[in-house]
């Protein structure tokens, strides 16, 4: 059974949704709506999809059951609530909205209107994240003490609405929300105790053009997220330290390197002469105390997000991206803004 589908905001990501939905197995693309005429014409001419010139006409189309809102971030709330009040199930692009209070209004609207509501956290299907998640859950390198997630580029904030504060620009709302969601899913059963965040303003003062965020969890583990847009030399995408080993994904699409260690508490190390001088700290490990191997990145299909959303509408599955998870991510984002503004560690209650 296919569900009637529509997109509001037919820009880069809106068109991505249209194409994926057309190629997929659970949605029947009915129409788009954009305030820019060129994007309506694009949908009609390039994708063969109806385009409504007004929101009212779009909302009045009863064959549209599910709407994805893919506009700039500041209007996600108003458009999502308008769709819900018209009886439509809603997926908001990320970030779902700009504040906890706004998200609470959206959740209240979905309950009031009796419709499904979620956010498109498609990067839960990223192959690199899935490998890290499996290592984390199986404790392949032991209990994880530290995990670092980085996205590095060298082009600054894109020159569109992402560079403008009132539209919800900045890298925390852009890449940050994906990486925070991934990290909080790893630590979904562990309380977050505190966080510290510093924004970068290397190319603009209007919004953050990168940030460094450290989150400390109740079990002593630490998660670090760094988005940089002025990194001409990049650091690895993922780095994980467990009690018995290390895992690293050097870059997008690259296999994961793992070293498991069996004799980590070995004390009788013979010093070696290294470039750093005479050292025990950097004396290399041998194959008796360590095992090194690679894990190829798995296949994954982000359209499973839509399959699940449709199954949830039909009552066959639980919604994967829950309201509780959305609120947790948004609370972390608010606390990160507060931390940067106050230059302080923020205590987190949950
Ligand atoms: N999940 C992901 O991986 C991912 C990737 C890129 C973008 N996004 C998100 O998708 C959303 C859109 O990003 P984009 O890169 O496609 O931006 P974009 O600028 O390419 O497209 C936005 C479109 O929305 C239209 N629009 C603006 N206000 C509108 C309104 N009130 N009603 C109808 N249409 C309106 C614009 O005319 C434009 O065509 C953002 O929330 C962004 O964060 C998500």
C-alpha cells in the first residue's frame, strides 16, 4: 500500500525527497508546494509532479496523507502545524525546529490532530555510524570511554539561508543536529550529565560556522562532536576508545580500522628509541597483545526511514525517531547555545 505524499519546500532537499519517493516502494508522490515559482516549474517539468502555487490548495488536497517539510529551518513549525491541522502526517526536515518550546508546540499539535509527526534523521542509516553503533553495542573494544565524531570541510557556511541567523542558520542546526542525534542514540540508555560547547566564527559572526561540543555521561564516558568548515586538513570521521581497544574511521566511505588489545595493563615495557626520543609510552604493541582488523562499511537504505513511518501510520511498527528522542536532541542544542554564550559547562538534567 502506497501513501499519498507531498513536499513543502522543493529546493535541494525537497527534490531529494521527491526523487527518493518516486524510486521507493511506500509513497505515491502527489504534489509539491514552494514559494519560488521556479521550483514549482522544476517539479512539473523535470519530475512530472503537480505543484500547488498556494499552501491552501496544497493542504486542501485530500490525497496527500504525508507531508515532508523541507524549507529553511525557521518555518518548519508553522508549516508542520498547518499540515497537521489539515489532517496530514508530518515529517519535518532536520533540525525539526529551533527550540524546545517550538518542538513542544509541534508535538502538542500532532497529539491534538491525531497524526504522526517525526523528523528526518536519515543519518541514522549512515554506514560509518552503523559500524560505530555495532562496535559500541557489542563492546568490541570494551566499554566505550570516549568517542569523537567529526565533519570537516573548508568552504565556510554555505552562502544561502544557512548563513543567516533568522532562518535558523549555522552549523549546529545544520550538520550538528545529525551528529548529536547519532551520539545520543549510542548513549540512549545513559544519562547525559553535562556539556560544554564553543562556536567557531572564522568566516562569519552572524551564525556559528563550526563548533566543538563535549558531552559527559553518567557512566564516565565522553562524547565529542566537532563540525568545522575551515579545515584544510581533516581529522578522522570517527574515533572510538574503549577499555580494550581503539576503532577509527578515517574518512567517509572508508573501512573501519579496529585494534583490540588483550594485555593493556602490561607493565614491563622496554623503552625504545623513537623520533620522540627514548620512550616507553610510544613503544609499539606486538601481535601477542593486540589484534588488528578492518570492518567494511555495510549497505544501508535511508528510505527505511519512510518505510518505518508508513508502517507506524498503519500501526505495524513503532516510530523509529520518537518525540522523546527529538526533544532530547533539541535540549542538547539549546544547552550548547547556552554554553557558548556563557562560556560555561552546562549541567544537564534528565
Ligand atoms: N536530512 C538531510 O540530510 C538534509 C540535507 C540538506 C538539507 N536538509 C534540510 O532540508 C531543509 C531545506 O534545505 P535545502 O538545502 O533543501 O534548502 P534550499 O534553500 O535548497 O530549499 C528550500 C526551499 O524552500 C522554499 N521555501 C522557503 N520558504 C518556504 C515556505 N514558507 N513555503 C514553501 N516553500 C518555502 C524555498 O523557496 C526553497 O526552494 C532544511 O531544513 C535543511 O536543514 C536536510
